[in-house]
């Protein structure tokens, strides 16, 4: 199981090379307040002075420290090829102080090896100032350092900036929140172990590190407490209760250590001597707890905890890596391969787009839209729902009233009274109504044209992902298809105009449906006339009570009271059988006629302003209305059938049949190849990132696959 930690270190390195944090790897995160001794703990574990030390905030960037145990005889070989896990042996050696056979490596300096730990410390300071500045600022960008030594145990630790309250230097006012968010980002990883560092000369109940650790780990399953500076407690006090867990219990345990003071560091006291002094102090002050405290015990405990933690996380980690590898493989496939044969690629893309466009219209596209109608289904909806309902809502007699009909009849007779209803009046009125069908027909063409435009976007978004790689080609295809649709729109509109004009050109009163309707109409009119005569004889008294004056155009071909020529000269004289004027049935009011006061004609004689509607006028109006309605329904039916056919023939089918040839003719040219197949920088960058991530995931999968089941136990 000892081989698990080097495996995690390798995975950490693999993913760091691509700058990705998509895999949450097991690691130990060191948390504590400023100057609580976090860096001293790490130096004690390494056995070397390698971290910047001092007062105030020193650690200003996360430091990911990987400790690799390696035997002295294999150290140079491992330095040349540190990816070989067989080189990383189990720990079994004690700390022996300074050894020149130890070295370190930074990720940002690639393969440079540091054998002088003063240079390592200086490089950490330089790299920190390069990113965070030289005046107490912090940064979330981590520094990666690997230490190879025969005196360390295999560990992966993260040193974070200490918790602080008051900003200093050029630190922002919200420095406390920034550091807290940075710490939570690392300790919220469920695969991490939290190493909470608290100074022994402070009250543990006020420990900020334990408080923030409990926020991320409420049950305390991942938290180990470390009490530093045991030698600096006030005289007469000790940390026995704290170390025994009587003050605040910690599930993974509480370990006390004694770190070097700043004076020891200034005097160049080596870590090996500090470890001896620590052992002596624990034997003197805490003899019963000496074997469960100290830096050596802390290192072994962290190693054991990390190994068991890795063992528990490994199955889920392996599954996660495999799932991500499949996802990135699919993503990389969607980005396509770099173009080699541009001519063939262009022709292939044009052909595929044209095919997808036609398939979308026909309803056989690979990607079926589920949220809304599109393509041919929406065109069908426009024809039979939108256009059909709009035509059905057009009233055959809309915009016509009795006055209009009577006026048309009178104007059609000229100066001579007519014995029959003039046919020309019917034609004039029915053409006026048929003309109203033109606007919804043109609107139908417009809606289909808009849908054909939308299909372009649908194909480029859902069906032809390759087009997203080449924005110029995509724009060129859209322009060609849009231009084709734009050219076909006037042709289709002209055809729809012609369909309406054809109906207006010849009013076919011999149409079979119209002839049948006229036969039924004549019988109905005769029957209604008889019913009206019978009804009038019984409703005279009711008419006297409810009669109203209505104005009509002057003159009456029937010779009614004021409708004939004699009436115009003599004034209004009621027929003996019609009763007094207040008994008149419903009358009409002519537009423009005054409601009071007589009108004066050219003969300067009084012209009556109101009269009743004669029986013949009523009959003539009814005849015209019924004829208009009957013929209008026939024409509306023809328009409802012929307009969709015209749109399909002149617009939809034409575009389907000629789209590919139009695209090839406009775009398949040698001088355009280079420009059209230029990939967007964004797409090329995303393909590179996906390829790098896929390579890292495949490498990680290989690393995990090398672990045998026997290593887990």
C-alpha cells in the first residue's frame, strides 16, 4: 500500500501539466492562523530549511509539496526519470539531518534540479513575488515543489496562507475573506485531509483553523489537529488536556510538536538537532505521551492516514477518470481533425449541409427538434393551421352593408330603372371581396420564407457541427442560401398575385358549385317571400310600436313613397296600404344624409331624407348577399388549395432541388479554399486543450491501472 502515495503524486503531476483541476486528488491541506507554525511543521517533515520564514504573512501562495522517499543508491536514476514508480521505495529510514543526496524540483522550472535548499527557498520567494507582488499581496495560483530524499515519507501536502484579520501593506480590505475562500477551496475537496495547526500558547477553543475545518468537515472525519510551540506555554501550564482530547476532541487525533524558534533559525540550527531537542522535551514534560507526539510520529501518522484515505478514494477516482476520458474523447471528435485535403473537405461540408437542409424540410433529419416545430413540420402547420384558419376567418360579406349593396345596384342600372338585379353589381361586389384574400396569401409566403431562413440556423447548430470550426465558411453558406431564398421570394409573390388575379379576371357564374347554389337560392328566396307575406299580416301592430326611421339613397325603382321620380318632385306621400309614417317598418339611413332638415337637389325641390326599404330592395339585397357568399366560398376554397401548392413549387421545392448546385457554384472555387477553411482561433485552442486533457486522462488511467489489488491491503 506504500506505493499508493507516489501514484497520487504522479497523478498530481500529470494534471498539473495541463493546468486542470477537474480531478480532486487526495492530499493533506495545512490550515492555520498566521505565524502559528505551519511552515515549521512542513520543514520538520522534510528535514530541511526550504520555506521562507519570518514574521507576518510569509506564505502568500499555495505551495503543493510532494515528498518522495527514495533510496540513496537510486537517487540519480530517479532524478533522471522520476516517473518510474518502481524507484520510489517505502520509507524506513530515520532522519539523519543534512544529506547532500537530497534534491528538489519545481514544476515551473521544468527539469531543473535544485540540490541547494537555500536556492529552493529563494526560488519560492522569487516566484511568490513574481505573481503576488512584493508587498504582502496573496495569489491563488499554486507553486508545485517535489522533494526527493531518503529521509522523508511519501506525502502530498498543501501549505496555504495563514488566516489573518487586518490587511497590511497593499493587501485589499477583504483579505480575510480572500484567504478564507482560498482555504475553503482546498479543504472542501472531500478527498483531502485537513491538518489543523494551532499554537499551544493560545486557547484551543478560539482556534480559527479548527473552526474553518469544521465548516468543510462537520463530522471531523478528515481533520487531524497539530499543536505547535509546546515549549512556549506559560510557566505552570501544560497541554496535557489538549493533547488528550479533553478540551476539543478530534477524531483523527491531536499531535503536539516542538518547532525551531526564530532564534534557532537565525543561528542555523539544523532540523536534525531540533528533532533531538524535541524528543528530549517531550520525554521530560510529557513522558506518557512522548511516543504519540513529535514530528516523527506526525510524519508516520500522516503517511498512514493518507495511504488509507487514498485506498478509500481510489475506486471512485478511477471511475471518475474513465468517465472524463470518454467525455473528452467525444468532445475532441466533435471538434474534428485538422484539415489536410481542403478541396475534399469543402465539398464534403457543402454536400452535408445541403443534405441536412433537405432532410430537415422532409422530416428525416438526424437531430429531431423536440421543443418546437421546425422545418417541413412548421411549413405544414403554416399551410393548414395558420393560413387555413386565417382564410376561414375572412367573412364573405366583411366590409359590406346593405347601403353598399343598394348603391352598387343603383349605380349599375344607370339612368334607367332595372327590371332585374344587374349582374354587373354582383361582379363588382364579389371582386371586392375576393381581393381581400390576397393579403393573407402573401403573408403565408412570408411565413414560409422565414421558416426556410430558420432552417439554416438549425442545420448549422444541431446537424452540421463541423461548420462551427470554420466561421467564414458558415457565414458564406448562410449568405448563399439567404440570397437564393431572397431571389425566389418575388417569384413566389408574383405567382400568388397571379392566383388572385386569375380569380378576379373571370367570374365564372357557370361553376357547378355556384349553379347548384343558385338553384337552392331561388327556392329559398321564394319560400322566404311567402313566409314574409304571411308574417307581415300578423305583425302589423308590433311593427307600429318598434318601427325606426332609416335613411337610404334617394330614389326607388319600385316606385315607393319617395323612391320614384314622382316622389322626388311631390314629396313624401304614403301609400294607402302602408299606413301612416310612424307605422313604417325598418328603414335605412344613407351615409351623408342629414338626420334633420331637408336636402335640396339641383331642381331646388325638397327631397325626403328617409323611407322604408321596399320588398324588392330587400329581395335584391338578399339575392346579392347570397350570391356573393356562395361564390366567395368557392374562390376561398380554390385559394386555400392553390397558394400552398404555388409556395411549394416556386419556393420550397426549388430551393431543395437547387441548393447544392448553388452552393457548389458559389463557394467551390480554388481561390476561396484557403479563406473559407480557416479555423477560428477559439476552435483550434479548444481542440488543443481537449487533446491535452484527453492525453492526461489516458496517462492517469494507465498510472492507476499499474496498481495491483494487492497494493491496496
